[in-house]
C-alpha cells in the first residue's frame, strides 16, 4: 500500500506570507517534521511513498536526496496549483496510486506508529479517517477539524462544526472512490480534501478509526503547536 504525503503547500499559518522553507523541513527531534513522518511509516513497513510537491519543491527533493530518501522508494508528483485547495494535491497523485487503496498523510501531522498501523490494517473496505475522541486533550481545539461520528460512520466534518465527538488526525486510508468524489466537488467549485470527504459521507462511505489511549498525534499548523510538539517528541515516535 502506497503512502501519499502532501508537501505542496506553503504553510502560511506558520510563517505568515513571507517566503520560508517548507514547514515540513523544520527541525524536529533528531531530524525534521518530514523525516519523522517518513520514519514512523517506515517503522510499520511502508516503503513506497508518493510525495506531492509544489512550494519550494527543489528544497524538498534536495533534502530527501541528501538523506538517501531515508531508504524509501519515493516518487514525486508536482502540483502546479498548490496555492489552491489541498484536494488538488491528492488528485494529482491519482496516476501514482491507481485504483488501489492508499494512505494519505498531511506533511505537518505527526502520528505515532501504532495509530498508523491501526488504520493501515483496518479490515473495512470503506474510506477511512483516523480520529481522536479525547476532545479535552486536544491542543488548540478551536483550530482542529471536527468530526461527528455515529458508531463507526462519519456523519459530518469541518472546522466550524458545533456538534462533534471526535477530531480529524490528518491520516486517511482512501480508495479510488475518493478521486471520483473530489472531481465532482471540483466541478462544483470546491477543491478542499474536506469537500471530497463530505461527498463520501453522503454515500455512507466514510468510517472512523478511533485512536487508542496509547497513541498520540499533533497538527503542527502554528508556532504554538510546533513549540508544544517539540516539548514532547517522545510521544509521537
């Protein structure tokens, strides 16, 4: 199963609008955010990585080359529309993954290996999202993407949800049906990943995989969350 990592965006919420290195190359632990993500996937047996690049693409390619791609098989897909919705980056990876299920990871979400293994091995044939139901423990809940789940079914998703019982951890296991949903939403003028997920929800094709108590994750979207994560790196490795 391939892993698609979206590294195309600028990360403006971390930097503002000034040009900086890609957020995923920020120092973290003994390496960077990106190297930590890759090593966590590698530790549970994922070796085929599709990296979608855009902003400062040469820096990401050079960084990975300097480290021998961390021993992984890395394929690069370029998204020239990286300034637009992140759903376009996932859609750009369609030729690389075909009709096979794949893992989708953001490049600024660090998730402990046990949780990655759980969603990888989930037997359900539906599209899946890793979620955390420990609402009180979420760092910066106001910024989190909220999820409403009913048993296993995901019934709604969005940052502005008023009624929710879980939070999106930034890791999906998707099928080719996501690409069809994303294309339909783009015809409707919507190009975010969440828009594609909402269409799958309408057809009862999104299920939650709930993170267990020993698992951890963090979204490194702002300077505050980055500082918070650096203080407890051992939780996410």
